C-alpha cells in the first residue's frame, strides 16, 4: 500500500471523521472505499457513454417487429 498526501478543507475532514466513526473504520479506510466506489462509477459511466455512442452510430432495428405487432389493428 502507498502513502499519499491529500489536501482537504477542514469541513470535509470533520465530515469524513464523523462518517468513519459511524462506520467504525479509520479515515484512510473511508477514503479508500469512497475512491474505489467513485472510480467504479466513472468506469460504468464511461462504458455507458461508449455503448450510447455505438447505438447512435448504428441503430438497431430489432424492435420494429414488436412495434408492428403492438400497433392497433386498422379498421
């Protein structure tokens, strides 16, 4: 494990300390968990953006069959 130095404002440090006490863990563990979760959300967001771009470039027509079947019959 590496030791790093991070600059935080006092209010954020106090809030982190309160949260760490509630979770019965130390500040470092709290920050590690938070950073891990944030990085996971970023990766997910990036993957979703790539999927979205792909579908916008090449739209799938696989649902047209269902749209025709779900349409009201003409009288």
